[in-house]
C-alpha cells in the first residue's frame, strides 16, 4: 500500500508538471477516458463527462478482472460488461485499486 501511494505521488507530480495544473484522481480518470474515446478535441456535456469517467474506470480495471470489453456502439462509445462489483470494496480499497490501476495503465 505504501509503495502504491509513493508511486501515485510521483505520477501526480509528473502529470502536474506536464499539464501545468493541479491533478486529482478524477481529473486523471477524465484524461484517460478522453484518450480512450479518441474523438479528438470536442466539448462534452455533463452526462458525457460522467460517461467518460466510466470509460476510464472500465478500461483501467479490465486487467484486474472487474470488467470485460464488450463492444463499441454506433456513436463510437465503448461498452464493458461488469464481472465483479466494485461496490463490494470499501472506499479506501476502491481508491487504492484505482491508483494502482492508473499507475499500471500509464506506466
């Protein structure tokens, strides 16, 4: 756990330097989701932004067995099938899992 938090801190610093802005877990998930969508520069509505976060979560947790890629719909949005429920983990374990998954994804 300590190792994950150390690597997380290093990753956040690296991203903050790159983007010259403060980075949060949610902000990093958003960047991953936008990258995965590969739709170019576009303005997204509030609902779409939530969907982008969902895309990122599904993508980074697929290697951990939580989701399985299903398909891309006609609008270019990817869809996954949930294999294990995240809600079975407490908030701390979810946060740690997200950090670990992001480190693996961006590593």
